[in-house]
C-alpha cells in the first residue's frame, strides 16, 4: 500500500483532506482555470499550433499531475518556454503539412514524458543540477526576447516567416514592416496597455480573460474581419480524442536532443517554482524523483490526447497559491473549467483577434527577461557572467537548442577549468592565537616561521590539476626568502586524491626527501589517511608526517611530542 501511495500521493493526502481546504481549492481552481483559457491559447500559438491545442494541453496533464505529483500547489499546463522550444525544434524539420506538425508536437510530449519517467524511475533527478543559474538566466532572457519577437506577425498584422534567430527576424521586420496593419497595431497596443494597468493597479483581476471577452465582443459587433484583422476563427468543440502520435525513425533521432532538453528544462522549471511555494508554506512534501515521474506521466497522457509539452508554470502556480489552493483538488477544478470551455464555449472565440493573444504573450514573457542577475554577476563573478552572455548570444543568434546545449557545455568547461587551477594560499598564524590565515589577506596580523612554509590547497587532487599542484608547490618553495626545511600542507580541503595524483605525490615525496625537506600533512580526512596507510607511503618516506592540526605540525617541527589524542587522530585508520 505504501508503495502505491508513493507513486500516487493523492491516496495519501486525500485520506486526511480537511473540509476547510475546499473553499480555497475551489476558488484557486476556478481562478487558474479562467487564467488558463487565454494563456493556453496564446502559448499554443507560440508553439505554432492552433489555439485549441493550448486548451488540450491544459486538460489531462493537470488531472494526471494532481494524482501523481508531490507538490500541493504546482499548476501544470502549457508554458512559454516549452512552447518556444517546440516551435524551434519542429520548425527545423521542414514539415510539409499542418497535420504532421500537430502530430509531432503531441509525439514530442509523449517522447519527453517518457524520458522524464525513465529519469525519475532511475532516480536521476540530480541531472538537472547541470543546468547552472547563469546558463538558465542567459537562455531564459534570450528565449523571452525571441518569444516576444515571434509574436510580431500577430501584433503588427503582417505575415512574418517563422524564425528563432534574432537577426533573421530583424531582417524580416525591415522587409515587411511597410505592410503593417495599423488597426492590428492599435488593438495590440491597447491590449498591452490594458494588461499592464490591470496587473499594476488590479492584480487580482483576471485581466487577460477580461481583455479576451471585451475584444471578442467588439470585434464581432464591428466586423473587424472585414477590416483586415486576423481572427482565431473556428475552434473545435469537444474534448480531445485519443490519438497515438506517429513519427518516423529519422524524426525520432532528430527530436531526441530536443526531447531531452525539454525534459530537463521542464523539470527544472517545475521543481524550482514548487520549492519556492513550499518555502512559503513551510512544508516538505516535494520528492524530486517522484516529480519527474508525475510530470513524465502527465506529458505521456497529454501526448496521447493531442497535447503538446507541459510543465509547472511560474505565474499560474503563484496565482494558485495566492488564491488559496491547499491540495491537488484545485487542479481538478481548474481542469473542469477548461473541460467545460471545450464542451460548450469554444464558439465564443471565433471573433477573438490574434493580436490580443500576441499582447497576452508579450506581457507574460516580459518578466522572463532578467537584468538584475547579469548585473550581479558582472560585479561579483565575471567568468560566470561570460558564460551567461555566451548562452544568451548563442540562443539569440544561432538557435534555441544550440543555446541551451552549448551553454551547459560552456558551464561544465568553466567548472573543469576552475577545478584544474584551485586556489593556493600561503598561511601564517595570527599573533597570539591558534588561527592560521592567508598572509596576503592578513599581512599585518600574521607571523611566519623561519624555514617553514605553510600552504593550503583548496580543492581535490586529481589528474586534471596534479601538475598544477606540483608546479605551484615548486614555485612557492623557490620564492620563499629562506630555504624551506619544513613544508606544512593544510589538507582539510583535499577530500579526494585519485591514482594519477597519488603517483605524482609519491614522486614529490621522493624529491623532498632528496632535498632534505620534511612534509607535514594536517587535517587529513579519514579516506585520505586510509589511502596513505594502504599504499604504504608513510612507512616508505621518513620525511612524511601526518599531524592532527597545524599547531601540532609546528610543535613537531620544534621537537615537541604530540599528545595522545593528537597522535590518535593523526594515525586513525579504517581497518575494515
């Protein structure tokens, strides 16, 4: 029973469901459902799909997540980022018909859902950690700009070819700009202004839905279609039917990088917003691996019912939480609102101007552009700022997939580079204390000792930095104003030594022995001490000593015998 509840958390929390939760869940569910109608239709347009597919994506995925998800407030459905990735990936396949495009969008949901399910089953949720904050920030800001520019055809009322590259969109705009439809521009401008004012002065008002109702009514009354305004027109009525999406083997191969990227980004987006809500609620229900399983299952079921990729949305989750949602029951009410709309109200959207949906998208993605974080990195960490800038530029000018993949590669490359050149500090003792600090930082406060060099190496020792370690050691010994008879290494930060580095150390010990230099290791972790014992280096080199602390090392240099506890700590080993 416990294992069933693990995969279906609803069975656990529904047993203890309090009637006092119902009011908040109903209010939040209806609010998010109403919000989802115009938002879902707009995000479907970003993905290059007819608006109704946004409603399909807002239906079954919500229900599945409510049953299987561990977050009580996460609102699942279509989001701008995933929609753009869908458009970018499918747009690169040169598909000939809309039907094939729609089928592959559903297949992509099925594909990414399967990957998420496998990652969750194998407990590989940690892979999302490879998406660093600078990469995500650069990618998100660039994607938001592309999302905004991709709506220019709706905002300006002109037919701009689809592209996910900034320079191409810019040239299209210059070429087709004179064809701008002024009434569409006026509609989108008023729409954007209305949404911004509503957001600022009436934050609890469903501004997007009100805008949709008002403009649809006015468009129908004044026959805007005859004036050249592009309308949504026919929206199919009824719930989505079960359709098995098909794709050729070559398409599966081409879509795999996109599906993997979508799986990780969607998970990261969902888990980050779910964690943020949990912190506010001071709860601890979230299980990352089960979240992968829940999101994967939601996308698989969604893909089988004509949905495109979905995940937890920032804005909807915030609204869901603020409206009083306590459990997944809110998501069930939200899905009910979408389902009723599909059954009875789709005809209402015939006269909805696409310029209005473009305005909704533009306002929604504006908050994705983050300027504060790059500024912070520029001040505090230039290297990571350049990783952000690189990701941002590649995403804007080369492509969406390339941006995220090359950004991750750049971040990993930077991490590897940093690990190959760890910080090394020369230490001295702060006067009249037992504290040892960097002499460059505490130059007037520390004392050094004749013929003694104390160093701290801030990193692991492995094949990538073992040569750097030896070079720096030799360099600092040569720079020392006196001959170094005693080299003391504060080794607490060294928590790992691989075989290549251990081989280098053996040669180093031999060289120091020949030069008459004693080497004192202090603060060694248990596993490293075990390595030294198992390899017999302590017995092979009579110039090599292990001490419990820097103070103990200095005492040993002065010929003072260690205390029993110091001796015990320094020589302790795992005999098992």
